[in-house]
C-alpha cells in the first residue's frame, strides 16, 4: 500500500522550534475539507497522506456508492474499520477519515489512542453548498438531502467533538491559512504533551 503523492508546490515555511504529533487523523462531516487539508498538511510536514475512503475504493475496485448498494452501510462500515485499524498502526502519517468513521466505538478508540485527532468543523450551510451536487454521497441520495445532512450532523457532531484532541473551524478562510492555523494548534498541543511527560518523568 502506497501513500498518495501530494506534490511539491511551494508553501509557506513550517514554524521552527516545535515538534508535531507523530500521526494526525482528520475527522468531520462530508464536505468539511478533510482530504484537501490532509494533503496540504502532509506535504508541509513531510508525512505520508492517506484517505480511508480512497484506500477502500482502491482495494475493492469500485466506488463507495457501489459498496453501499451491494453490501449496505453495515458492510461498508466493516471494511472501513479494517482499513482504519491498518492505517492507524502506521507511523508518520496524516489520515483523512470518512464522515461516518466515528460512528463505531472501535474506530473512535483506534483514532484517539493511536494519534492526534483533529475535528474539522464547518456550519451546515457551508457543508450543504459543498455537497449538494455531489452524486457520490450515498447517504444524501434521498428525497430531502438537506434534511438528511442536518440529521447526520446532529448525530455525528458530539462524536467528532468527543474523539478529537483539537477542534478547528474549517470555513471562511483559505486552505493555506487554515492549515497554518492548524499547525500552530498542533505545535501547542504537542509541546504541552511533551512538558507533561517530562514533568511526570522527573516526579
């Protein structure tokens, strides 16, 4: 299994003098920007990037909606858990997860314990504008997709918040600015963790 190549575009410098988490896992609703943020973050930090949905599609040879059609949501979730278990066991990566990955307790446990989890949070109006014309979102193929999106957000938002070590708003800013803000948050989080470990070692 190979990580996705993220290119060599010139980017603003990474903050000096800090240490970033070993593994970074992105969670959030469909349309929150997990893949875009993950690719840029991985490129800037020199980490491998994976998208769990893309890995599932590569392994099965079919798109996610086809898996839902043939195996149902339960079948897809079983595949998703296996992939998350495999990917989170790797070292030095940024992982973008599917919007429903947090639904299963096992997934939340794997993500929270094996890396630093970032919740990319965006308002419903923005999520809707990004997903309303996307026909590859099987859970939105309903008579009232906006109501379904609201229902999914209401169900999942508390789970994202509970599993996350960092929550950051992903709307109303450029991708570069968002990633740079996220880097600062991650640096502070890791610095605090290192300080706590050092204090515990001295005691």
